C-alpha cells in the first residue's frame, strides 16, 4: 500500500521539529516594526520642491500627496477661492518612468496617481503653477511712524565774551512732520550754521540755516563754540580775492578819472582809497596825478603812490586744476619759484624797487607751499574780468595778473614738461602784451600788479 503525504499527516513534521523553528514568536511585534520604519524614514534625506509662478520662485519641502501640493500652491499665490489652478512638471524634472510616457515638454498633475508617478525616484521636483490670478503681492511695508509735531529745544548762546544764556523752548508744527522729509529721509544729526534771533517791535522770530556735519566722529561732543572760534572761522572762510595795486606815472600834473568795471562773476572787495560807486559792478576814482607817481584822491583827501583794491571772484567759478594746469601754467619748488619770478618781473620792465615790493608783499603766501604752480593771465582775459579805463587822450597799460596755487610732490610730477626750464624759455613780454612805451616818460602810463591764490 502506497502512502501519500496528501492523504495522511503522519509524515508532517511536528511542532517541535525543524519547521517549528520558523514559527512566529508569541507576542505582537507590529508596533515595533512601525517605529523602526518611521525612524528609518526620518533619517532619509528630505526632498525639495520648487514652486514657480510667472517670474517668481520659492523653495518648499516636497509634500507626500497631491492634495498637500495643491494646498501649498494656493497658500503661496493666494488666488480667489473659486479660481482654478493647474500644476505641471517639466519632463526634465519628473521621474524617468513618467518622462518616457509623455511626448510633450510637461506632465500635468491632475490626480494623486499622476503626482506619485511624477515624483517616483526623484530627489527634487519643480512644479509650475498656471493661474489667471495676479502674482502674490510683496510684503507690505511697515506703517510709517507717527509724525513728530512737537519736541523740546535748548540753545546755549554766548551774547558777549563771558556772557552766556540758555534758551529752553518747545518747537511745534501744525501738520508737517519735523522728524522726516516727504521721501522718508530722517532729519537728524549735528548741524553747523547760523542762528538768527530777531526782536524788532512786534516781530519775534528765530531762523537757523546750516549744513549737517558728515564726519561727526571727528567732532567732539564737548565742542564749545565761542567768539574766538567764530573769528577764526571767519578768517578761514574768507573767500579768495585778487589783491590788486594800481599805479600811475604821468608826464605832467593832470586830473583824470580811473574807472573799474567788473564782470558779473567778480565783485569789488576792500579798496583804498575808497572807490566811488557809479553803477552796478562799476566804480571810479577822481584823481590828480603827478609825474613822480603821487596820486591825490579828492574824496578821501589822501595822497598815495598807488590804489589798492580787492577783486573777489565767484567761488563756484574757481577750479584750481582747471585754472592752473600743465597746459597753461608752470610748476616748480618754492626755492626755485622766487628767484624765477624775480627774473620774469625784470623781463617785464619792473624796477628793482617794484620787483622787491611785489615779492615781499606776497612772500608769506608763497612760503606756505612746498611747490608752486602759476600762470600769468593774458591781457584780454584780465580785461574780461576787470576792465580799466582812464579819461586821458592816450594811456599805456601794463597789467600783470599772477595766479598761483600750492601743489603736492605727486602733482608736481604732472608738470614734468612745464617746469622751470620751460618757463625760462617763454617770451613773457609777448605773453602779457608788454610795450616799450611803458618805459617812455613822455607817456601816460598805468601799471597794475595783481595776485590771486587759488585754493
């Protein structure tokens, strides 16, 4: 009789045999397996999602479901609730399996299945959002702070040397913000300027005009501004002025009027004897001149050998690098400049006495610089700035206008082709329009020397 295992279980191994070893142990191990799977999932690298809408992009964590993806897209662009949106993935960002099944450039995500197929095996995903809704607005700017309409003010003033007063007041404004301008610029900092306080009858007002100090770290917080500081500032801030000395040599005693006409870019400063205004930018001197060079000024009842006046140019007009440069001037060291200038003045016919006075009167200004760049203005340029006319039949004019400025050693190198050697080769008589008649004692001669330092 044949026996079959299917017909009988006599040949089956018992529970205590070999096969019993593979029997699951008693007890519920499923929670442990789930915890292990979650821990392993937490250790896996998180996948990233790039959302694109029009010309904007953002990066988020890749959600696990299509519903979460759609909610994330709506939360970012914030379309109206009833506005439909479409999501699509460029095939170069989708999984290889999904890209092989699509002939177009995009995979449109329409359900959970299409989303899971698109993200299968990818480490990151790019999803483009199609919607008629406008782009999400930028973060609104923070509201402006409330306007400052009232603030305290304290003024410490020196009325006279040793006499001080403090004014404690309150500054108010009806509607204008005193803390900032219309474009949001904050009005604060340290300012340097002029305070005008007026008490005239029923008029009581206070006006301040000044400029903000940029390098406040170099200004001490204990800065004391008194009359001595202001006087020094007034000297330092004095505008540049051409110092002009005008002398007349007449063949005989005679009366004449000397007229000075200034261009709109120049104005008359100090003058001695005082000039008589004739018109705007025009003055005159009524003189009696003598052959020896004496000048009688009738208005001041003074007798002198020359007239002194200052011509002040418009500050914005003077550009040191433009007015004196290698193309129109010369430069050399101070030690070479003074002897060179003496030789130039000698060529121009000035007497030893006149040359010495010219150098001595300007020596302090020359000696303040290690190197000096200079030029002499041509006669037509002098006349364009300050024109002189004399009420005589004929007059020989000799006008010297020296402009100079200090230069550094580095800038002196720029004058390599315009130094002392080149200056000595210049025909200075031709440069300034000198005439032999300026030495003729039978001629009515006017000699003017002017010096202007440009800083």
